[in-house]
């Protein structure tokens, strides 16, 4: 009986584990928060911009705020602010010029998506094609919690003899039901 | 029945995961769907590689189906693609125009002299601005533009004889038809 209970718990554990694994698989393309970039990215980040920061720090900061959320299509795991790719440098310059002409960040993002699609945005808009991306991980987490709740409730309703007895420690009196088997010897249990 | 479910549910989840991975690992992350398909080609006015005083504009190209191939003498993959284009140009199925992207005149001309010139003309995009308007990010890229100046096809990376025969040719026939 206890054996069957173990098997069922193992199966549910496998389910929960599978869900946990499934979640990052869905989230693989999810937007990474720009703040999470590794320290070496910060080092790279300064190189192409250091000289220009001196020219107009305010403009540079606005440009970096925008390009820091845009994906470089040449090296896809870097932002346009980070990347050394030629195209990224061109696009940074393009953003600087658009800002000088008084374009808003929204207009600049539209300029980018008109050319490269939503893929260029590290925070893609929530629409039908990106719904799974945004809601998938939360949905899987909800399923995992529901499964966990079911397991806990089922186990709470079980009689004591469905569970393995607690080991009896030296000097303690076992308070077990009479039907229960003798506690198994465990490694580490004092003889 | 209940016993069977214990095994079938994890198994179903496993196969779902395998399905996602199978699909996901076979996708090429470089092939980003272009938002420019079925949109008007961007405006441009560029001089020709072999005729620096003559300009070609978007409006000049209206009324015919044409191919725009983005290339550069510094581009490694263009070297592999070029013979296919030279062969394809011989069929005269569609006029091929080049967009000489962020290149210099002399190496570009030498490159064509050495390898053959499949282009009716190459447009000089030395600062890459027109390339940006066409959403170019991985040279070579190729566009097929219809009589109304609408982009109907985009190939990211090199054209192969298979793509030319199976995708480009039927589309050219359809757009001309």
C-alpha cells in the first residue's frame, strides 16, 4: 500500500518537474530585463560610446535608454546599445539623429519595427502572436501549483498508516499505531 | 485506468516538450520574418556603381518586376552566392539590380570584373542608409519587388539554386502573369 502511494507521488513529482522544465523552454525567447546584463556586458557597453558621451551626455543617455531595449539583429543576444556590429553602430547614430530631430522614443521604436519587426524589441508588445510568450510561463506555474495543491490535499486526507513511520530515536517512546510496521533502520540513526 | 494515467500524463508532457524542442532547434534564429513583405519598397535615390553621375530612384523601377540583391565585396557569403546569380541572370527571367552595401567603388568593381556581373546596375549605398530602410542585417539579402513597387519576397542570406528554382521563379511568373 505504502508502495503504491510512493509510486503515485513519484509520478506527480515527475509531472511537477516536467512543468518546471517546460517553463524555461517556453520562456527561452522571453525578453531579458536589460538590468540583468552581466558585468562584462557593462564593460563592452562603455567602449563604443565613451567618446560620444562627452559630446552630449543627455542625448547619449536617451539614445542608450532606447537602444538598450532593442535587439541587435547581427549578434542577436546583444542589444543595439551593447553591440560592436557595424549595423548596431549605424542604428545608434540613426537614433541620435532622430532624437535631435525631436522624434519621440515611440516613433523611434516604430521606425525599428517597421524595418525589422517585433523581433527587434526585447519587450515585444502583447498581441495574439506573442500571447504564449507572455502568458505561457505564468500559466505553467499556475498548473504546477494546482498539481501541488492536489497532492497535498490528497495526502492530508490519508490515514496515518499510509505513511512510513518516523524513525524512533534513542530515549524516545514510539507513539505509533499498533498496526504500523517497525520503523526501518536508516543510515545515521543511532543504534 | 487511474494507474495508466499516472504514466500517460508525464509521457504526454514529455512528448510535448520533445515536440517544442524538435521545432525550436530546427528554426534558424537568423531568419526573422520581415515586416516589409507585402509593403511598398522604401524610397531611394542612389547612383550607379558603373555610372556615378546617374541616379536610379524607386519611381524609375515601377512597372516591372525586379530583383534587388544586396551584396558587398567584403561579404564572404556573397562569394558563394554570386555564381548562382550569374547563372540565373543568363535566363533573363527577371532583371537583377544590385545594392552595393557599405562598400567602396574600386574593390566592388574589381569584384564584379573578376566574378562576372549579373546586375543590370548596382546601386551604391555607401553609408548603408537604404540598407537600413530595407531592413538589411545579414548580407547577402535579396528582394523581389512587383510592378507596383511592393516587396513580395525576401531572402535572408544566400540564394541557392533550389530557392531560385522553387520559390523565386514561380513567384516571378505569378507577378508577371
